[in-house]
C-alpha cells in the first residue's frame, strides 16, 4: 500500500520546514502557481481540477525532483523527521556528494602523497583503491563495522595484508574525524585482524664471519665498498640496507665520527656513531664530491655507469652469491646481517640496550646528551661488529 502523507493538522509541533512545489508548471487556465493541499496533490487555488504532474521538494539548500506527489511527500517527511530527531545533515543530499567514500578517499590520498614516503603512498593507494572499487560513492556514514569486516574478509590476501588494509581504513576514518567530516559517534568500530609475522632465518656470528670473508674474497677487487656496506649492516644494526645505499659523501662526518641517515623509515634522521676502525677505513678510501653517492659503482663494473649509486638489490646479490658458495640457504641480507647481529647481542646486552642500538624508538630527553649517547652506542656496536674485519680494506692493490 502506498505511503500516506501526514495531514497538516497532524504535523503541529513538528518541523514544518520546506515544501513541495510544482516543477516548471502553472495552471494552464489562469497561470497561477499550484499549491500543496496538504493531502495528496498540488492544485490551482482558482481551478481545483487542475493539478501539477511534476514535483520538486525544496528544503533549505536542498532541491530534489520527483515524478509523483507521494514520492515527494515521503522525501519531505523524512527530512523533517531527521530534523526533529537532530540527525539531519544537508551534506547527505547534495549533488556534489561531499560524503561520498570515493570523493573523500581520493582527497585523503592527495594529502597522504605530501606526507608519506613514495612506497608507503603506493601501498595506501592500493589498499584504499580496493575499498573504492567496493563502496564507490556510498555515503561514508552508511559504512560501519559490518561493511568493513565483510570487505576485508572478501580480500583474497594474507592475514598480514588484511591487517594492513584495516590499518589503512582506520587511518582514513581518523582523518575524517580530525577534519570534522564525521563526529565521534559516527566513527565505526574496526575488526581485529590477527596475524603472525614470518620469521626471518638468522645465523650465528661465526657463520656471519664466514659469509663476510667470502664476500671479501669475491668482491674486493670489483669494489671494496661491497664488503664494507655488508660489514656495516652487520655492525650498525640501526641501519637498514635500503637506507645505507642512499647515503652520499656528505653524510659521513669523519671529524666527529658519525654517519648520518637522512631518510630513514622512522622519518627522522639517524645519527649513527662510527667505530674507530671504520673511521680509519674511510680515511684510507678516496673521497668524492659531497653530493656523490658513497656506495657507487667504479669504472669497468659491468653495465653499471661509473659513479652511479648501487641498486637496491646490489648488496643482496653479493650476499646471495657468497651464501651459495658456502652452501648456506634461506638467509637473506636483512636476516643475515641486522637481525642476526641483534639476536647475537642478547648474550652481551640487555633488551633495552639493543632496542636503543636498533633505534626503533628514541628517548628525546636523552638526545640532549648527544656525545654520551654516541659513546654508549659505540660500545654496543663494538660487540656486534665482525671480529675479523679490521685492516682488510688496506690490502687493496694500488
């Protein structure tokens, strides 16, 4: 049965904002505007038999057209009801869809592009893109826990990737809350996605020494910095492989004995104190211009252009070659250097000391004592360095 419009006399005490009007129609006899009779039609006040056939609802800035009086009346009644209960939001009805998930997600991506690393942005774009394909222009306030959970469980990916997608969506809704797009009570709950990280295989320090010896044997005539870079990854456990190869000559401060990592994953520059033996190695190496990559290819090194920066997998290639020569399987560069050294340090150092040496978190108050921190970290790095590394760099012919 079609809905019945609420009679005017029954609306007393309720919101009476807005109304139903004829859309580009007037009485064909006298030209008068049609008036709402409050029951079932728009009629001419002078000729009651003349009725409108096209309708529009005007409610503040909202203006929607309808083909029947019943549909227009139902829409208007809904707007008035929401106004009475305090849930009316004009944005829900605007033609430019300001609460569209897709529109807001694309705006969020533009903001993120300016504030996160390119790789992080690509991951966020991929994750939110899947949600855009699912929800499109759906009103953001219509997406709740059930919709989010169903969407995440529909993704044919690992639990870790599902967790990342959930984190991406949570960050997006947090942004909506900060921008006052939604209110706190409109912030949805999020499902808990449990996962277990895949463990990297690690090796003991003796095996690590054997790999480093092999790397020296197969690479030092090609470029001694191949061995040096991997040796540093074993020693300075706060540095990741991707961060290390990005340093330039200007990032090495021999006078004070520090290595500066300008673009770390933590988004805050790292100041890594160098051991004395590494300072001596650096003093023995020819230096380049400040803006030159420190880890750069030398002349005659295959297809690589002389002076160009090592590729992101270059050190890993030499690590794998050395492991293959020694019959060591399943140990990647990250696991065999940083992770293995950190695990081995448990014999000598407390978890808190190791955590500080890896620089996963920073004690801001302690940063004021820069030199003290440097001396302390040098002691930790001294325990993590390969013991048979000293002096090899000085054996380079010529």
